[in-house]
């Protein structure tokens, strides 16, 4: 996982893309949103 993954996730959320949502649901809450971006950034930074 890297910054490109964060950018991809932000773009998916911004454009309302619904393909592969289960892969983008980083925090496994059933929704793809800014919380997943935050979780992904935390994974990268740790």
C-alpha cells in the first residue's frame, strides 16, 4: 500500500464508483468513505 492507493481511493469516493467496493472498504464497516482513506493513510504511516 502506498500514496497511489490513497489517491485511487479518494478518486473512487469522489466519483461515486461502486466497482470492487469490498476491496476499498479498508475498515470493513460496509461503506467506502473518508474513514477508509484515514485508515489507509494510517496503515501506510505505521
